[in-house]
C-alpha cells in the first residue's frame, strides 16, 4: 500500500480564487459531500468538517491546522470522527494543499494526503480517500472557477 495520495489539477482562476474555494465554508459544502468546515485557518486551530442532519450538526472529520501561507499552502490533520478507530494522534492523516500560479488566470493545485501506512484501517481509508477525491476534485475545480 502506498503511504500517500497525490492529486494535481489546473484550475482556471488565480490562487485567490482557489484559496477561497478551499477555505470558505459555503464553497467547501458544494464539493465536500455537503460538509462544511468553519475554521479561522490559523496554525493550531480546529479544522472540523460537519454536516447538518435533522437540524443537528454531526462532525464527520476533525483535525487541526498545521501550516498556512495564504493563497499558497494549507496543511491540516484529518481524522474520521464517526469511526471505530481510536482517536489518537497516530491515527490522523495529513492533507496538504499547494497552490502555484501558472498565469494570471490559472493555478496548479496539488493535494497530498499522507500517513496511510501508519494509521489504523490505513488501506480502507486510502481506498475511500481515492474514491472521494474522484468525485470531489472536479467539483472543487468547478466551484473555484465560478
């Protein structure tokens, strides 16, 4: 099993437009399977993703912001909140978004998720992540380009 997943796509907007899609809860909800993440995106802050069901908020993944360089880089941890996996630091994976301008109207987005070899249910989580990004990445691109 691979330890990381790396995805790369070109988005027809500037880095600010991609950044907004990655950090704006209303935009996140459009591509992240209806989940929202309300964070101030500062190192040490929570990065919890939640959905609303029957007027109740349910956390689906949780994590903590590690590094931020606005319009360039966002890194946080990620843990499946509603799983039978023990909630310990060793079971969190890391997701890194890197934004690189190609031109005034194009940005290359690289997404790297790593740590699968070392977490509980790593293979299952690796496979589910690949499936999820096949759906979410084209929608993320679409939302950023709007």
